[in-house]
C-alpha cells in the first residue's frame, strides 16, 4: 500500500468534503482523517480535518487545490 500524505487541513467538515469531491472528480483517491472527531467537536482547534492522498498523487492534488487563488485559503 502506498503512503498517504496530508495535502490540506480544514476547520469545517463541509469544506473538506467539497475539496475531497473536487480531487475525486479529477481521479485522485482521497481520505479524510479526523472526520468523526470534527463532527463531535466542530470548530475546535484540535479537530482539524486532514485531506490525505497517495504520495504519487500529492503534487497533482496540490496544483488542483490551489488553482483558483480567489477561493478561501487552505491550510497545509
């Protein structure tokens, strides 16, 4: 199994799902970590949702996430 790397962190679970869907529409398999914890304690600083992808997809994923600079900033 290939290593997973974090490409973004989100305070909002909804925002994480939007970006996950964006990457999946480009054929990049994604995984959200801390998803359950964030739904229990939304908005808490220690419950950031991490968007993870395979290491081999990480550069393409970052390019997609930052292709529109007018969007809200994504924390890395």
